[in-house]
C-alpha cells in the first residue's frame, strides 16, 4: 500500500506545491516542491517566504526520501521560490524548470511575482535563462504541457486578472506568446493539465478542493460540476482539503500528488499525499481514502 503521508520534509516540515518527474538517465523519480519553513518561529506568513525548492527522490513513485534543496538565487538577499514545474524537452535533451519568484520575504501575503526559467542536464544543477511576466506583476504557479501539434503550452495564475488561469504558447520553451484566459469562472491557483482516458484535464486549487475541467482540444475547457479532494481524508495526515496538486499518468492509471495542512487548528506544518484518479461516467473522480498500489516503473 502507498504510505500516508507520502512525503514529509525532514528539515522544515512544510512541503507544498509538489511536482514530479521521471529522470531520463536512470529512471528514478524526483519531486520538486516549495520548501515552506513551517517549523520556524516567525511572524505572520513569513514561513511561506524565503523558501527554497526542495527535492525528494524515489525508485518507484511510492517511497520517497529527501535529497536536499536547490540553490536558485541569482540576486542579493534571501528570496522566495514557489511552485516549481519541471519538464523534459526531448529535442534539446534538457530539463526546464519554471518557478514562481518573489524578491525578499514578507510577513503578510504580498509582493510582486514573476516566473523564472531555468535549464538543467541532471535535475540538480540549474542555469537561469530569464524571466516571464506576460504584462503582469503578479503571476505564479506555472504548469506546462507538450501539445500534440507541437510546441508547449503554459497555464498560470494571474492575480491581476482576478486570479484567473491564463495561458501562453511557445515553440521552444524560450519564446512565449500570451493567449488569454483559460478559466476565469472563479479565483483559483495551481493549475495542472494532463491527458488521461482520451481527454485533456485541468485541475486547479479553488480552496475547496480541486476544480476539474475537461477538454477535447487542450484549449477550450469545460468545468465539471463537482470538485475532487474537497472533503478531508481518513489516512494519517490526510485531513483537510487537498491543495495545489500534480498528476502523474503512467499507462492507463493516473495518480494525484497533493499537499495538506492536517491539523484541525490551522498549523503551518504540511504533508504530501497521493491518491488514484479514475474516470466514472465521463467524470474525473478521486477516493482519497481508498487503498491502492502503485509502481511508476511499469
């Protein structure tokens, strides 16, 4: 059975915003996440700022251990890195990371944000390529998907547009063209797009679980009537809503990796969990309490 929690950060006890990828060279799996400083005695929400990007490793997708944190700093000070997205580009044989960036540390929620682009050959050593803003000073939470017609599409949260999910296209991951709003029916964050069961799906954190959208063309999305991960789970540290998630699809199965704040009286500590996604009557569903096995190597 899959361990619950799937992963806890042994340094700061505050993993959030996980994304997972398989390494091409050795087949191991890596989780990149916001390393919130949950066990630090600090004022306000400053434990959510000054974060590095933490890295965990797994041989099979089910058993994870901490490897360390990335050094992505490129200017003076202790700055903030949130919500990484990592993809592999087969054309260039390089990994690309797009990560939310805020200069400095804030006590209350705030600060201008943009998306920073890095590249790597090994997932551990990263070179900064530049910044993306798409004309807004408050964009975060990028996710990427390689389009079947070629090129890449990025979805992200724009707080200047009522926290709508916007999107942009690129032929090469370096040059981007803003396309517009993909989902704006309510404020949301942490979009994630994937292909599963013959459809394209987009999930987004709406602070009452994950909103679910579906599409036939990866451009026009329709919202499903019910959210997933809205009700708390029964497994260890799986209480509370399922927040900012990634989905890993292998064969005919899909797994959602998300984080929780499990304490009934809000406490900064968090944990990463995993559950299996299924399609029932054309709807994406998730029973987070169900027992299941997973081996991403097959």
